[in-house]
C-alpha cells in the first residue's frame, strides 16, 4: 500500500458521509385529499345528540284531569254528575264506589273534569257483574243492545265479563236507570183489585201508611214497564231529590239516597196516573204504595208516597214542604226520620206534570 492510499480512502469516506447528511427532497400533501379527514370542521366538533336521544320517552296519555269535591248536605250522585257535565259512572269509577250511589256530607270525591267516553250522559251508571250474568242478559234488563255495553266498555268478546267486575251501563234517562239488572217477579197481595172510578183532579192526597203489615202472599204480579221520561225534563227527578235533601239539611237531617227500585216504582205510578187521566195513591189495578214498591224490587220496612200536580220541581217540593203542622203529611214524609231512600217519577199531565216521590227504608 502506498502512502497515498489511506488518504484516498479518507477522502472517499468523507464524501459518502456528506452525501448521507444532505437534505432529502420535500413532499407535498395532495390537495385533493378531503380537509375533514385531517382537521375536523367546526360543525363536526359542535354537533350534539338530538333531544329525543337524551330525554326519557313521554309517559302514557293520562285520563281526564280530576278535581276534589267535598260532598255537601243534600248532594246526590246524579246532582254532582249533572253539575260537572259527566256521568255518575265516571264518579263511581274514579272513587271505587262500585255501583253504590250513597254519599255522605263531608266526603271528598275525585271528579273527572271532562267526559271519559264518547256520548257520555249523566245517567250512565256502574253495574257490578253477578255470578251467572251475561252481557246480553244485562243489556236486556236495562233495555239496551249488547253492542252498546261492549262498545262503551271496550270489550271485543262478550265472554270477557266475570263476577265482581264493574262495567259501565250507558243509560239515556234516569227512569231507565231504575230498572234492576236481574228483574224477578215479586209477591203481591191476593186481594181483588179495588174498583176505581174517575175522580176530579186534585193536587195531592194523604201519605201512604208506614205501619208494619203482614207478610205478602206469594201470588206474583208482572212488573209494569214505565214510560220513559221526556228528554226535556229528564234531569228533574234528580233536581227534586236535591231540593228535598236541602230541606232535610236545614233541619239537621241526613240526606235521602236514591234507590233505583223506588225510582222505577215512582215513574211507573206516574205513567199509570197520566194514562188514566187522574192521580192518587192507589194504582189503576188497585195496588197501593207498598205493593208497587215490592213489584219494583224494593222490600220496604217503612214506606210512604207524595204526589202533586205542579209546573216544575221547585213548586212541587214547596207545595209538600209548606203544609202547616199538624196537618202536614207530605211535609212529614220530606222530614221523616225512618225513611232513608227516595225515588222520583215525573210525567206530563195536561196543565203541568205529575210529580211522584216514593219513600222507603229496608
């Protein structure tokens, strides 16, 4: 090796190292590459989930709103239903009353603020299904079509009903509401009917006896079908009961409750009076007050009756109430301490209307 060889190798190695240390050519990012891939846009970084994804699902639709109502002396279930433009059934269901219409002063009720069914009327009631009952049988007893009951109660199958179930009966008048769901012929006296002759029309006659009577013989008498109350006075029976209970409250007496059987008996007698053209406490077939109440399904331990021919409920009740003691049999019936229930029947009667009030306890 010559002296110049190491020098030459050093120079070659220096050149190689210099070449390795020299800068590399620069590369540029293609302009066709989407900017959003490299740097998120403002809109992409500020997007938030939609409200429906961050909030709870809406709750199921609630029923009609309710208000609290405190029962006052003289109030009736029908009167409260009429006042709030809803049915008796809606109040019964909202307060777990079953088919009862009994109220007490001071009781707090939940009152729906709007109808719950299409075409709801104040006279709709709750019926508690008894063992052996069918939809068709219940409908027949109340003078309805089975389809009416199925529609209102949203039942597709008539076989859905079961004993103890509460179903709504869509009645269109108080008179019809008085028909018992399972009518059964009731015993009546075997004595021959008392002949009746036409008599001058009078305003009223004495109250029926409330003294105990012997057991009724077993002869059966068919139950008459009352004439329906005209729609223009359909609310009057409830008004009469309210007015009577107001008189009782003024004397510190508990209110009478409405007995459907007594409503039926009173309306049947009113119909009978208008058919024959005059009224009294004895029916055209000789039946007295007690007999007519028994026929309607009411077995009284005490009974009584008021009737009057008047132009409106207020005049009828005032006529009974404004009698002068001791000759005040009708006033006594209004303020009786032995009766607990009442039923009212009303029918057009020439110049005015016949008002019949049947009282009883059992």
